[in-house]
């Protein structure tokens, strides 16, 4: 304990000599409880000193233990601060001067095209200065222009430890010699000059290449479905292309192209060199199409470049219901206040069976439209089923023609037909009327016989 305490006080004294501040010695720790010591605190790589009074019931032994623990921890903290400061000093670049830089000092361009090379003028530790810019070595017929901020520039002034972005635009004639050229970009100031040689390799134009990649090459649906294929069109050539789009589908199938995120129809799309773009091919089959699989071919072309991809469209069967009477007409007769029955034929002209067909009907206010079968279990394709419609007009219905609607529904497939119902009056009332007329005639005839002789 004595040895540790002595070592602790030695370290404490050593730290006190390296950092400003008053340190209370070992004898001072034995003084009264109001003794003030100075405690060191590390913050990043800086050591701060602040005062803390030892007030209260702390004994001499407790104060010594606290001081020893503090002094033992200080060397490690000081070491961490020194290491952090040392690392910061090592990572600081010891570079000073003016530099003209580019990420790609050798590039390939094609005759008859315009290319742009990115540059930057970097100032490390120098005062801001106006530097004139120029390009040397451009062959005859070439146009070399230095751009800054999108505009032609002739000078640049980078601030201290800052850079200025530049661009070298090259317009190469179509008949340029296929040989490497070296252009030199220069920045000249008052006593400070820098240059950057750039090698330009002229290459013959590579043939354009297109690639089509459908996300889902096979889709399935009903004749009422809209089949949407998302296809990625990639331009694998070295130049920008305008790609024409086309699709080949069976007869009466409708096809159209839109952007993947819009609804505007298009026939071509521009694609940058090396980039790709998603387009959507919409295919709509005719409503009368039979169930089966149908091939769809998509073609993308631009000049001599052509790419094709095969797509599959599968149409599943779907019922199609129609409603008529047995004679093919949609008319019937009824009597006011009485239930009339007439046959109704439900036909399935679709490519799939219709199951659980529910029948319903409606007529003028107060009429009853019912069926002897409310549900038909199944109607196969190109088959029919017959039911009886039970129509009861109100007893107050006047003689005339009325419209009643007959409906059939089967799993989303619905059909409805309006029937013309001719309503006549009951024969009983006619008989009663005739009876009243006969009685009136008999009374009148009797009166003539009895009073006519007078």
C-alpha cells in the first residue's frame, strides 16, 4: 500500500510538471478536511484542471485511496489523448501547391462525336490567385473548349485548400485520324504554372446492342383481363439510342406500350449509352377468345440493332350467359292480378361451365317476378337450361305493355334481359259487364212491351 501510494504521488508530481496547475503534495492530504486539491480531466486530447473541495466526513485514508485511484488512471487517459493527437497529425496531408487533376487521364472517343472530360484545379495551402487556362495540342479540325459552370471559361481562381471543377469538351471530326493524341491542359499564374497531359485514343464505333429482360414473361387471365408485361430495355452500346418498340400478337389482340410509371402510350423511347429503361407492354385479348395459350413477341430496334423476347399469354375459360324465351323472343303475356307463367332459356355461350347460377327479376312497382327454380346448378359451355318465370301484375294494372327484367349471375358473370309483358283485363269483368248490359236491355224491352200499348 505504501509502495503504491508512493508511486501514485510520483506520477502525480510528473503530470503536474507536464501540465500547468497546482498539485497538492502528500503532506497536504493530511491536512484538514477543507483542503483543496486540483483534479485533472481529459477531454479528447486536452487536459483541463478544476478545483474540488474535500468537504465532509472523509478521512485521510479515504482521501488517499481516491487520490491513488485518480493518479493510476491518469497515465492511461493521457496516453489515449496523445495517441489521438498523434493520429490526427499523421492523417493531415502534408501537401502544398497547385494541382490540375482528372480521374481519367486517358480516354477513348469516337470520331464524329462530342466527349466531355471532368477536371479540377486544386489549391493546397496557397493564397487565392487568378490562373489562366488553355489547351495545347488539339489537332486540326478538333475543337477543345474548357467549361466551368456549363460556360466556356479562360481563367479560374480556387480558394485556399479548395478546388474549382472544370470540363474539357472535345468535338472530334468524323474524318479524324485513328491514332492516339495528347492534349495538354494548362493553368498559369504569377510564378505558379501547372499542366495536365490527357491521352485521347480514337476508336471505331462499336455496333449497337440491345437487350430485353421481361420481369414476368408468362401471364394468365380471363378474356376480360388486361395483361401487362414489364420489360427492361438495355442499351449495351457506347452511344445514346432512340429505341423503337413493337409487338406481334394473334389476330384481334390489342397491344400498346407505356412507360412503367405512366399511362401515356409510346412507340419509341430514348435510352442513354449503358443505361436501361423499363417499359410496359399491355395486351388485351378479344372478349370472344377461346381458352388457350397464345405467343406474344416483343421487338426493340434502333438502326442495325434488334432485340426480341418471347412472352406467353394464357387465357382461361369463362362462362358467358344470355337470357331469352323458348322462341327466341323477349315478350310474354299476363293478366292483372293473376300469376302468369312463361318459359325462360338461360344459355352459356362461353368457354367454361357456369356454376351456381342465381336467378332474379324485377318489374313495375308492386309486381312479383319469381321462378320455379331460383338456382341452376350448372350449365356447360354451349348448353342451355330452361326455367319458368312466374310474373304477377298488380290487380290494379291497366291493360297495356310493361317491362320486366330477368337476371342471371354466376361467379362474377352476369346477364340481364328485359321482357315486354302485355297485360290484359280479366274475362270475369267482361262477363259481368255483358251481364249488366243484358239486364239493361231486358228491362228496357219489358218496359216497352208493358207501357208501349197505352
